[in-house]
C-alpha cells in the first residue's frame, strides 16, 4: 500500500503483524532514514536487529526472505534493516520481489531506498502488495517545515512564534530531523513540558548557539570530505571543550553527501563543475567546498561514503563506545582518504 510519509509510522505501529515490508524512498535521504528508525523503535528495545546491504541481496535473491523467516538464536523477535544507496534499488528488485511472493510470513523488513522514485516498476509492486507499505520522502518546503516545527514545539510544551519556527527552519535548511533536535534542546533549556508550557523568545536561538552549532559542524564536515587533515584536527580540538551533537553531524553530513552525489552525477553526464556549484540551489558559502570535493570523489566513492556514515549511525547506538570517539575516528579516516585522492590527482 502506498501511504504518505507522515502516515507510515502510525499505520505500521497500529498493526505491525499485518506488514512484512515497509519501504522509504524518494529524494529526502535523511527523512527516509529517520522514519525507518521510528518504524523500528519499538522493536529495537528487545528484538534482534539484522542489517543487510546491496551486496547481501545481490549475492542471493533468497537472502532477504531467508533472513526474515529465520528464527533468532534464542527464538526472539527480529527485524531486518536494509539500506540501499541511489541506484541500488533496481539491483535489489529480485530479492524484494522474492520476499513479497513468499508464502511464509516472517519478521518485518524495513528498507531505506533513498533516491528511488515511486513510479518505478518495483515501487508499484510494493504498493500493490497487501502486506507492504511504501512512502515517498520529498524535500520539505519552507511552509511545511514551519508548520511541522510549530507542531513539534506544541508537543514539547514550548510556546513558539511563527517567526521563531521559521528561523529554526532556515537554520536547519528545512531538515525536520535537525529541527526536532533544536526544539528538544529549547524544551530542555526552558524545562518545558505539555503540562508545564513555557514561552520561547527568538533570541534564545542565539543563546543556545543553533546557528553556530551548524556552522561548526559544517567546518568539520568540509574539512573531512575535502581532505584537509590539519584543519580537521584544529576544528576537532576547537569543539572538544564544548562538544557537539554527533547525531546532528551525521544528519548534516548525509544531507551534504546527498547533494554532493547529485552534483557528481550531473558532472559525470558532462555538466561543468563550475556552473554546477554556482547554481542557486547551492548555498553560496558552500560553493568552493563542493567544487573542491567534486574533484576528489567519484560517484562510487560518494555512495560508499554515504554507506559508511549510515553504518556509523548504527555503531553509535550499538557499539558501547563513546559517541564522540567513533565520530572523530570516522572523520579522520575520511579526511586521510580524501587527502590521498587529492595528492594523486595533483590537487592542492
């Protein structure tokens, strides 16, 4: 069944046993991932999680269904999480169709297929299946973001003006995952709750450093992807005293990499990099960074980067290691790889 992205979580949680497959697709990669996490949240408390990649699904078309219908070692509930990068959904079609055609009902499967359109043959088959849900995550408009942020604030007990909601939308580029983090931070600062509503003033954003936080994270991200190891080391030292939001960094980095992948794809088709980065859709402060990074990373390498960052998010929740250590190690690894690529290409 095809549903709206703001309905899929409610529909699945209302009747989880009636759905064997839930798919999030469309251009908004961070929202796809966030909704997949919400779908799995009740199961994640006690069920066994099994993560599969495109390599697992292409190796054997039966693998996905086998995992979904296999009992865990201790007979506990399980759920399967699959992440497909742009262009990989078509390669996974045989495995997904095999799951849908199986007569054996198994544990739920959640698939993040960011970039897959809902008009493809595979998407139509999923929508036609009685025990499957599929939702398309589009980029959020300014108006929708403001409305959603206002709703988040009400849910947290924060009395917020429309101007303040619009300011949060602008600071987070309409990314509702990042916006939710900002609203939660404001609620914590004000000690607000639905039964203890508190008013939030616009200058609170400056006090809590929402804009500066994003700028600091952007410096880390661009230093890593741009292969500037010295700058990255300096920026990591600069934020070491105040700390940073590891989840916020992952969301921003995924958004940045999704845009980089889009631009790289157009460059591969013959578009001039200079013209691409000077398009109005690219924020003017980021144009030099994107130009530099497009000369470093190929489409395949960007896809692997996205996969690594998604894997990092899993590790943050399951490894038991300090989150900042995991993130810093990954940023340094990416920076070293980019620096090697820059040197090989003769770039400064």
